[in-house]
């Protein structure tokens, strides 16, 4: 190898090594940030009074939290939405409330309630779900979702004699049949 070629080769190798030293931690940092954003953990949130929930009828509620990206922390805003369904008239000690993420398990569009209030539907690819979160058949079409709506942990807490519903927000991997947390 001629001397000039050898010098060129050494210079290129040195540049690549320097770029790697800078780029690898940067990429790692950005990936970590994206992961935090995608599956950020939010502590249990008090989102509805038990007595404001009609029995058997889904009610939508927002989960709020602080969102952050690589450079900024944003003020409190809605980070997710849930569908709450009170299952019985029982008082707080016996009451059962179910919560489902409104994030479609297919590709993460927001599911809404059908006008009949008997099922949830996703506007993106017509995924359809029952009021127990189960996948439903769609009219003559395949339901594109691989699993039902993702249920979320719920607790009923007493606040100065008033029963409130608390939900722990989580996000799950879309497009797979298993319910796998993203956090
Ligand atoms: S994103 Fe909901 S059906 Fe595709």
C-alpha cells in the first residue's frame, strides 16, 4: 500500500472511531427517551366518582401526566384515556368497576363507543370489542386486532366519605396476541 493511501485509510478509520464515540451514547439516549415516552409509568390516578358512573354503561375518562422528550418536560396533560364500566349498584365496599385502555391493541388508534353503547369500535381498521373488552366479529370481515382491549388495574378508595375510582395507566405492545407492557 502506498504511503498516501495508508494515510487516507488511517484518517478514515480515525474519523469513524470518533463518530462512533459521539453517536453511540447519543443514539442510546434517544432510544431510552422514546421508550420512556412510549411506556411511561403513571401512578394510580383518581379519575371518577363511583356514584357518577351509571351501571353497565361505559364512561370515558382521561389519565393525565407529565410527558417528556429528549429536551423538555411538558406540563400536566392527557397521556391516555380509559373506558370505565361500573358492573353493579353495590356500594363502595362491594362495587366492581372495570377499566379498559382506549388504545386499540391492533395499531394504537383510539377506540370509541358505538352509538348503541353495546360495543367499542376502532375507526382505523374496524376492530370491534364487547363491553367485557373481548374481540368481536366484524360484519363479514376479519377483526384485525389480535387480542381484546387491555384491562387496567382499578381500585375504589374512600376520600372524605366519597368513593372514588383509581386506575393505574399502562401501555401495551400493539399487534401481538399477548398483553405485554411497554414500560
Ligand atoms: S388500529 Fe384499531 S383496528 Fe387497527
